[in-house]
């Protein structure tokens, strides 16, 4: 259970996620001890070993239905414009950068991003460790057509935001190098890489 706003006393660069040249495709936070963390529903501080929020009773779980998070006032901001290139040659891959980690997406025509759950299709990029960020089981799909990457929200419970704009479900949006992608509360920088 690794909800947002976790505060760690130490930094650790060998935290299970391969950086820059790694091969791992799942979000695996640091094995460091966590002093306190905030409940994603009510933002109350809780002990790291808590299974329920002491204030609202929120269950810190990583399987099952996606929990709808409190979002009023959290995601307000100015919409940002796309940052970089739109066209990517075939040898260029898409990479996600977040919390000091990099995930290079597979070189395929379609990539499903979400979190694994028994009985559901397994996503190509499994963000199960980020379930308390509000990641849905089937959150987004990225498709590549010729030299363009298209992003589609799959009616995720807590939404998908591209450069500060909330995306409508099942509508494709073009990805640019340097875009800010937010899957619920998980902020990702999109990069084109070789």
C-alpha cells in the first residue's frame, strides 16, 4: 500500500524499478520505511502499517474495484500546451517518467495501462503498486498509428488528464514528447526515447 503524499525519511535509488536502462514494466516503490502517509480519500495522516484510515475508514487495498477519490479542488490549474514533438519515427519508443523512475513502453501497436486484478485482462503496463493513487484496472490505452501515439481513457474511475485537461472517455488524444499525463493522482512525464 503506497498512497500519495507518502513521506520517506531516506532516499533509495535501488528500489526495485529499473531506471534509464532497466527492463521492469511495473511500478515498484522503494522498500524504505515510511513515516506517515495521507489517506487518498480524506487526506488524514495514517501510520504506514494501517489497513484502514483512522478518520474515514478508507481501506488501503490494491485489488478489486477502483475507489473513487475525493478530487474537489485538487486538480484545478492552468491547462498546459503540448511540450514537444508530435511525430515519432518507428524506432522511437514511448517512455513514462515519474518519481525518479522510467518505464519504457513495449514497441507494439497497442498498450493497455492499468493494474492487475484477478479475473480481468492483465494490462501490458501493470501499475498495481500505484492502486492507492486511484489507478483503474483498465485505465488508458495507447495506440501507435504510423508515427503518432494516441491516448484513450477507458472510462477510468478517477480520470485521465493530459497537460492539465481532463480527457473524455473513449476519445483519442495525440501524445507529444514532454506531455504531462496524470492517471488520477499519478503524474507522469511522457518522453520519446530510442
